[in-house]
């Protein structure tokens, strides 16, 4: 009868996807139907291995596309830009192919199941040989009429779905060579540029664009009154003037060094920054194609410089996972580096949007955020409100009064009852080295020596880890100040984050962030944030930054195979069954890093305590930086750093985390890095200063 006090509450075992709210445009920014800010971020997806429609009617092809959608979601995407080939959807100029449109509806449903929005680019003619003779032989009037019919049918078929973020009327329309509909040489075997007409008859490109756009928009709006419409123009001058009939502006950029020769449509860094500036309007501005095609350094710089003025970013996904790319093939090295770099940019692109700062992260209700993976509160009757309906195992946790004295407004954890919650071991709830995350809790600790709020402790070998490797994520509270080196009997919050060590002993030193802003029997909003892009972690209490740390993650880690525990230490330490004493009003887990402005509303926590004691004020992942030129490099590279940095060591690391070279003498800039003996691939360069802080940059070595 030892389990007499144990009761189980399984909440909706099926993991059903949340219905995506429709994206609208309000006050010049994207917002969903709930009013939450939305920043489209994701990838262009042509298909795999060729074009989307080539195999999407086969079970093998369909499953591959689903897996790729899931993979893009894992690489931080909330949006995927797909490209529909006109010839696959129309049997003749007047007759849609219903089978293709039915499959499109199923694709939209699949995207929603994977929690992805779609930007649908249509009228694609990427293979010249696939275009029917009757389509090529149409005049302008006939071609525009059948294109409008295509768009009306798309809108009729999928416009009612929240997963359809927008319609992109055509990829890079032009009016150039009047002898063909597909001018210019193919790129990678595809014709991405398309003429709007072969008979300009004295009209300017601007006039033709407006006439054609108006006809396409009218066809869409007859079937769908709300989904935003755009066209992906080549980044050439004031494209906003071409977008008068459209709902948002989008363009394609591939930044190159300022030393490149100028051209009519220059992609030089300074020219692209200027292009973003001159195209600011009362409409959102989206870069719907970007990649490190011409320059790694300039592409990274462009995203950082233009971020506050850009409302969305879309890179490219080629159907391959990071681990599947070759270390010796130059093209694959570049593609892997581009993918690995871009997925780390989501947090910054979301954070730099001023309109995204009103996120209601500290409200107890469900947060309308595509990166929310778990959320419980009394408003949701303590069921997971993220839309995934994760299972929760309740061990003796009862009800308590909330911060506003509402009855059963909080969960009550009493340690003598061994009270705790256990979340299911779902993949989306597993912390790992290459995925940002945020833990946000409203807590009310009582007097108690030690209390684990949330634990994810990868201690056993169930996931195949080596015995000496272990990932640990812990958010804790200590009311006595034991082991913290501070004044006795004070209280602290801990955010413990470590990896690649054997931490089997309770007293083993850990990478730990601390906050002394604490008193018993008060409500606190506590947020622990890991930002993969900055390789740093942060601890906030009541909306104020308390501590931060720059990691030096060289060995991949993951908390796989162990469920998250709320209110007790990990289940693999039975000799130290420590429990939390207090109440929790809500718990939220995000698989992205919450921005400081998103956490600012937490400053209005019920106790109104302003936690201003910041342990560290230098953001190691912020403006302080190092630079490598050239990058990619072949035989040598020059390393420079911000003037205020005083490095004591420089380390070269390979993708497996092995230290290849370590320098500690003669560290003056510019510092020459010899690369003669390095095989082609991706490496890490890390500078460490006297205080142990570290700054890193990636280096690509070519063949």
C-alpha cells in the first residue's frame, strides 16, 4: 500500500496540434488573430530531391516532405515558402487539375500539423522543358487570364486555413527579352525569372507590374478576403513602388562584400542596407530569400544591421540534415554552414522587432506563440495549453490560492507529501545544445533549504551517452543560501546549466546563474533563458536580468530519455529526494529565447519587488565580437577583435569539439591564423579573456 498516496492524472494522451491562428497585418506589422506579433522565419523549400510536385502523390515522396517539414521546424522555422509549378495545376488554360489542388489542401493540413505557416509562391515555371506548348503560345491577355484563374483556385482551396501565411504571386517577375517567357540562363537547372509579357508596347515595367498585380489580386480577393499577398521582387531599387496593390513588400538578397564592382542591382552590403532603408513603408518588409551565397561575413552583417527594419526572413532548406552534409565537398560545406548559422538567428530576428515587445509572456493564460511547447495554469484547468496536450503525471500536487488570492489559482507543492509533476518524455520537451529554450514560471516559495522548480537531468545511459557525458538543466530555489557563499539565511534562485561532465556527485561544481532577489512567501516571475545563437544563458527575476554566462559548448549534449520533473530533483538520485516547498501559478516552456522586452511585463509581478541586483552586465553574446577575414579562407586568416577585449587565449576547435590549436602568447591584433594543414570544413575560433568570458566565431576552410 506504499502507493496509497499516489494518484495519477493523465491529461489527453493524444498530442493534437494547435490550430494556427490566421496571420493578419495591423499597423504595418504581422500579427495573428490573437494580436500577438508574428515574425515569419524559415526556409524556401523547392522539394526533395527535385521539385515538390514530382513525387508528392507517392507515399514515399509525401513522407519525405513531411519529414523535411518537421526538420525545418526543428531548425527554428515557423514559415516555409513553397513553390507551385503552374503546369502541374492546370490541364489547359481553363481547367484546373483537381487532383493537384486536393494535394495542395492536404499539404496545407500537413503544415498545420507540424505547426508551420506556408508562404505559397505560385505560377512557377522552373523547368523550361515542362511548360506546355499551349501555355507558351498564349498571348499576354490569355496568359494573364489563366494565371488569375490559377490564383483564384488556390485561394478557394486553401485560403480558409490559418496555416496559409500569404500568397507570393510570382518569383522574380521581369520584362526583358520579349522572345521568351523564361529569359536568362538557368541557375542550378531551373528558370527562376519569368517575363510578365512579351509585348510591352511602350509600357514601363512599373506599369506592367501594376496592371498584372491588380488582376491577380482581384482573382484572389474574390475567394479570400484576408490572406496577405506579395510578390518576391529582385532586390533592385524602390521595390515598394512595385507593391502598391500588394499587402507587404518582399525581396531577395544575397549580400556580397563592398569591394565587389557596382552593378545595376547591386548586392553589396552597403547597397542592400540602403535598399532596406528606402523601401520602408506602412507595409511589412520581408526578405523572402537570403543565404550565404556570396559572402558569409556580409550576410551575417546584413541581417544584424537590417534586422530592426525587416519583418521576416526566409533562407533555403535543401532536404538534408546538418549531420548529412559532407565535410569535404565545398558546396555542402557552405550549405551546412549557412543552415547552421541561419537557424541560430531566429531569436535575434524576433527580438529586434519593436512590435514584438508586447508579448504577454507573464500572463498565466496560453501564450499564442508558435514556439510555445508547454503551458499550464489554472485558466487551462492545469492541462497543457500549448496545443500539443502533453501528458502530465501528478504525484500528490493539490490546489492552492493564486497570486490574486483566487481559489485553486495555483498548484500547491508540499514536500512531506513528495508532491511533484512529471512531464512526458516528448521530443519537443527535450533540451539540447543546438536549440534555444526559455523556462518561465510564476512561483511562491516557502521557507525550505532547497527546492527544485524544474529539473531535466540526463544521468543514465538510456540515450546512449558516454558515462562521462551528461546534460543538466535545473531551475531551483534555496531559501537558506546554503552553498551560495552569500549572507546566511538569505535566499537565491539558481539556474543550473551544464553539459559534457560527470556530475554524479551533488557537490560537483556546475555552471550556475544566481539571483539573491528573494524572500519567502512572495510571488516571483522567474525566467531561465538559453540563447543558442549567443551561446549564453540568462536568469531573470521579475523581468530584470540577474545573471548571465557565456558557455563554451564544444560537445553536443541533450537531455534525452529523462522526463522533465517539476517540484523535485531528478529521479536518478533516489538517495537525495529533494522536493520544492511552495506554489506555482503557471509554467511555460518555449523552444526559443525570450527577449528582454518580452520579459519586461514580468516586472509587474504581484510582489512588486524590483530585482535590480545584476551579477554581470557584460553580454558576451552581444555587441562585443571578433572578426575573421577572409571567411571562407584557404591557407590563412586574419583575426581581429573589439579594442576593449584583452584575450589571454585563442582556441581553434573542430565540429566534433576537439581542440586543434591553442595559443596564449603574442595575442596582439591583427592575429594571423595558419590554416595550411586543415582539411575543408567548419571550425570554431574562440577568444577567452582574463575573467573567463569567451567570444566565438565560425570559420569555414575551403578546399
